[in-house]
C-alpha cells in the first residue's frame, strides 16, 4: 500500500471526459494514443506507477482546462496487444488538487499536485452509517428498468457500502460535470446523497418536477 510520504509532487495526468476513478476502486483503460503509451512507459519507470485521472472542461482544443481535483491510480494490471496497445487497470489511491501544470518535453501533460486535503483516501474502507440500502436498491431498480439495464442484484445487496456506491458512481452514465461532483464529495455519505440526487433527476427525465419518493 502506498503511504502519504510516497506520493509524488508531480503526476502525469490523463484528461478523459466521463472517466471517473475513486480511491480503492478500479478503472480499466485502453491505451493506444502514442503520447499516452509514452506516459505509461514512463510510469513503469517509477516506484509508484501512478497516473492522475482528471476531467477536462469541454473544449475544442487538446489543451483544455482541467478540473482542479483528480484521482491518482496505480497501474496494477496491464497486458500488451499484438499491435502495441495496452489494456491496463488503475487502482485508485488518492485524490489530489492541481497546483499548476508543468511545462516540459513530454508529449503528455504533467501537473504539480497537493494531496493534503484527501488524507482519508489512504485510510480504511469507508462505511455509510446512514445508508438506507433497501430504499436505495429500490430506487436503483427503477433506474435500471428505465434504462433497460440488468445487474446481479444479489451481489449489490451483499456489497460493502463503499464498493457499492463507488462502483455505481464510476459505472453509471452521467455527464462529466456530474462525475466530477461525485469525485469531489468529501465522504461516502455525501457521495451517496449526490448519486441519489442524480438518479432521481434522471428518473424525472431531467425535468424540475417534484423528486420521486
């Protein structure tokens, strides 16, 4: 496990709209662009193998402005295809705050980062003491039915609070700004409340009618 003292001051960042990584969760990625292949090769040369996932603001240029908060993941699995692409898995370690972008000679972007606001990310698995799981699963079932989605409901019923909330936050198809709100939630309970609000809003068809009960 990575300790706070091992976290680097500078991170390579991967701006990918809608791709959310959370601490202690896993994100599969398909790496094929030359600049990100180089980023991955450089990450393998470090002891921590960390890559920062960051949401960019909408832009028509490659140098889009980045949200100030992202999440770093350690490359824990990878395989190479015959044509030189990589299939990797990032395991979420900690969120960070971008201080400034580093000008350099790498084809990918790098940032100086601050980890101090996210000490809880390196701690134990979070629990949600106010979680009404039956009510939440009922709401989720209605959402899945509205989207013609299927899932293993027995697994959801048995999953730990953090695994359930974080996995759904990463998996469900919300707008990038909504994903950012889920990332920035200060604790698991707040993330769950944000997730419920997004699901209820989607069930209303994005209207401002009274929230479904």
